[in-house]
């Protein structure tokens, strides 16, 4: 959260590429969260089957 807050505090006018950088970073973060959720769901379903 601290990193994201620091990124948001940088003025967009400071770097012309900053918006693209933020967008790419946000996409990577979202994909990472999705991947973790997929892994968690898989492990949960395997755990349920073993009960």
C-alpha cells in the first residue's frame, strides 16, 4: 500500500511516461492478485476433496 500511495503522489505532469508506467504496474498487480486467488482456490478445492 505504501508503494502504491507513493506512486499516486507523483504528479502525472512530471514524466510523460508516468501514466503508462502506472497503468502497466496496476495491470501487473491485478494479475498477481488473480494468480494468487487461482492458486488459493485450487488448494482449497484439493483440501475439500481430501476431507
